[in-house]
């Protein structure tokens, strides 16, 4: 990895300084998006995190299934028993005669058996744990979407920065060529006595400044190329102009509405609230009794030398146990109170995410309007400055303008061109930021040809791991008379099972 990082960084610098670098092929924004979608480490790490989160449902559902264990053991016991026997006085000395004796015993044995335990009803503990796990999976999917949106925005930012800096470098190179010709003309006119040495010095100073500006532009492009390589995974070459972004809204209210319904941060917070309220129900279920069926089968032997007794001395036990919590020292009450406060915090997190989305959409929308105006004004400024620069050069040739006038107008023209390049890049990024705030900057939306990553596929693959035919029956029984989920999501927009299967999409709760 270190070697690859060095190669990427070196390629970025070489491409600027020598124009060689990586093989020359035209890259598009769609190419960059597709490559980052497949290889970006942040995105790949979040996908792995989501797959790990899918396992929480498997673990929660294990409470519906029996536990089967086998045991085997051997034992050896030695016991010593001191004994005191008192006799009558046999020698007539007035002292009863006593005799102290001791005895010992040894036992040895072996046992072998299997035991089975099956929850029949836990008062909803298992069912609510499953609900919590499912809500966590859904929240994780939205977090994955949020990371994806962030990565795609970074790709767009890096791509636009490179194209912008390439344009600025072109402007600086053109400016250097113009000023070099201006210096040559000024020197020639000085030689014939048309202008003074001051005019030549002014042209030389402008040329030197242009060389410094060109060096700065090269350094900035190298920095942007390195940033591009870091997020995309490949050093940029001949980038094409970025295409128009899809479905950028022109109505502010529509953008707000879409963001509140589709922003992954808001949806993740809503699912986390759902999980927190399931945790409240799970804590309340601790007050409920539970029923468990048990069975055991095994054999024992009291002689290690005759293990055949294990087959002869067998026993089978089966039964059911009802357990009712009577007093827990305040533990259950504390757990309920704790879960309620966490649900309150989750509710506030939803509101916080909504406010953040409102801020982000408002800011991005304002930036779109502002940068669009800057592009329009800047384009007109470039047109006017180009006309003025040409006119000043022609007037200087007939003595109506000084060399300083020509140089100043050239500076104005290049400044206008640079401002337009910056404004166009800023407008494009502002549009992308608006889409990201709305939750619409997914990789497949930007490049329909990319193979979309589907987290549902892994969930479907693992959710039934270890399942038994009676899982559904046990889960249904466990939900009978269990504490209900109460709060802001008593009746979610879609059942969580349907959401996990992609059959319905939950929307954020109303404010």
C-alpha cells in the first residue's frame, strides 16, 4: 500500500511537471465515479461494517432456537474417617481404656450426557431483541448510503478541482506567452526610441509575476491531482469536462421536502429511534415470566475400569420451567428508566438531523444561486475584458495607450478568466452538495452503468443461518402478551420486515 501511495503521488507530480505520467487516455467523471465506487477504502470499509451488522440479526434470532450441549467427566474421591472407640476399665486402674482407629473409602466414576434447552416464551425479550437488531441493520444501511454520498461528493470535488486547475494552468501559460510577446515588442520599440526604459521594466516585471503565477498554478494542480488519486485510486490524466448533474431541483421547497424524506442521516436517526423504543419494550419484558423446556439424557459409571456401565446406567429427564421475577433489587426498573432516556436522546437526534439537513440544503441552495450568478457575471466580464484588451493593444500600437495600460488590461483579462473557472467549479460542487443533502448522490444515480452494491443480498444470505422449522412459531408465541413498542413509531410507515426486504421505504417521522 505504501508503495502504491508513493506511485500515485509521484504520478501526480510528474504529470504536471513533464506532461508524461500515466498512460494518456481520456477520463470522464463517470469513469472516476465507477472506480471510486469499486475501490474507495472508506466505502469498502463501511460495506464490511454493514455485513458485520447483518450478523446481529442472526445472533438475536438464536434466542428462538434450542441450545444443545454435551458433557463428559470423570471423578475420584477419597474420604478418611477417624473413629474413637471407648472401652471399659479392664485393668482396674480407674481409667477407661480407649482405642483410636481410622478408616477410609475411595470412589471413582464417570458420566456422559447431553442436554437440550428451548425457550418457549420469554415475555418478548427475544422478539424485541430481534426488533432492535433489525432496526440497527436498517440504520446501518442509511449510514452506508451517507458514506457513499460523502465519497461521491469527494470524487466530484476532486474531479472538478483538477479540471479547474488545468484550466487555470492553461490561462497562466497563455498569459505568459502574451507577456513574453509583449516584452519582445516593448524591447524592439525601445531599441528604436519609441518608448523609454521604464516601459521595458514594466513588461519585465509583469513577465516575472506571470512566471510566479504559473509556478503556483502548477503546484496547485499537483495538489489537486494528489487529492484526486487519494479518493479515486488513480492519478488523473486528460479529464473531460464534467457532465450535467441529474435532477438538481430548481425549487427550494421541493429540495427541502425531498431532503427531509430521503436524507440518509435523517433516516438513520429514525431507525435508531425505532431500535431505542424496541429496547424500552425489551427492558419492560424483564418483568414478565418466562417458560423454558429442558431435556437431558446420559449415563454414569462408578467404576472407571468398567465404562460399559455408561450404557447400562442411563437416564432421561424432560420438563418445563416457569420462571417469574419477584424481586431484582431495582435492577429492572433502572433498566427501563435507562432505556426510556436513551429513546428520548434518540428522538432528539432525529430532530437534530432534521435541523442539520435544513441547514445544509439552505446553504447548498444559496451557494447554487450565488455561484450561478457569479458564472453569468464572470462570463460577461471575460467578454468585456477580452474586447478591452484587444482594443488597448491596438491603441498602444498607434501611441494612444502606454505599455502599462496594456499590461494592466492583460491582468484584468486573466483575473476575469480565472474567476470564471473558479465560479464554474464552485457552482458544480454546490449542485453536488445540494444533491448530497437531499440524499440523491448515490453512485448508480451518477453513473447508471455501475454495478450497484446491494446490502440486501448479504442480509438475505445470512439471516436464516442456523434456522429451524419452528423459528416462526416460537417468535409468534414470544410476541403474545409481550410489552408493545410505544413512542413516536407505534405505527411506522412500513413494517420493518418489509423495509428489510426492500418492499417499502420508511420515511422520517414528522416534526
